[in-house]
């Protein structure tokens, strides 16, 4: 299983992730990036288990993030 980890509190509201993968990312009412889907907050960090079919798009979103707050990890 693969998961996306998002350190939302460190978002600078650039919108790059939402621009590159609008089907997976959006900007919330405060202008911060937000994962679409059933993401869960754990100690201020958002996590979302994803299908492998979405993995490459999430990796692209992570790569365009200028503050490197998006991680795509294999779950142990």
C-alpha cells in the first residue's frame, strides 16, 4: 500500500500541487493545499492511503512543491 503524507501547516499556498493534479489536490478555504479523498490528520500531518494508479500523479505533485511538504511513501 502507498500513502501520501502532507505537512499542511507548512503550506505556502502556491497551488502547484492543485495545478498539476487537480483530481487529487485542491486549495481549501484558507488557501492551503488539501488532499482530496478520505485523508486523516495525525498530529498535524495529513495522511491518505492511495491506489497505486494515483501514485505517479502524487509524486508529480510532490516534485513541484517548492517547500517539499508532500511525501509519497510505501507503507510498511
